[in-house]
């Protein structure tokens, strides 16, 4: 990927929940995804397109931690549906990516 037209952005370069499939397939311009998960916990990994951007991971509205440029967090799922959000902040702007996770036991 890279910086579009040389501009630094609030986009993610990658977003993954372990080896689970995101629907639709990850694209920096798409901000809402779904995933069906059978494991009790999964590692979320996100990398910003812009070096130095701040990433914050939320699970059901609760902050699970931050990182600069990239972040990896182990998330434990509840039965049913969870909401994961990754907020990317660069300069005075931010963009949030959301994954609705259905935990199938």
C-alpha cells in the first residue's frame, strides 16, 4: 500500500484477527467488517499506513491499549457478538475501523 499521492493519512495498512477471515476483505477505505470466530480469544494486529500514527483498540467500548504505528492485542470474546474498534489518529484527525465479531461456540 503506502501513502496515496504522498499524503499522510489516518488509514490502516493492515488489520487482522489471527487467521480469521474479515468480511469484506480488508481495504483501507472500508471501515466496517464482520468476522465469525470459534476460539475463546484471538490476537488482533493492526498497522497504520502512516509511521508515527497512534492506534487504540477498543472491545465493546472499553480501551484495550494503544500503540504507535502498529498494535497487537489479545482479545477474549463473550458468547454472542462483540464489537472491536481500532481508532487511528494522525495529527488532529482520526478514523475508526469497526469489526463486529460473532463468537460461535
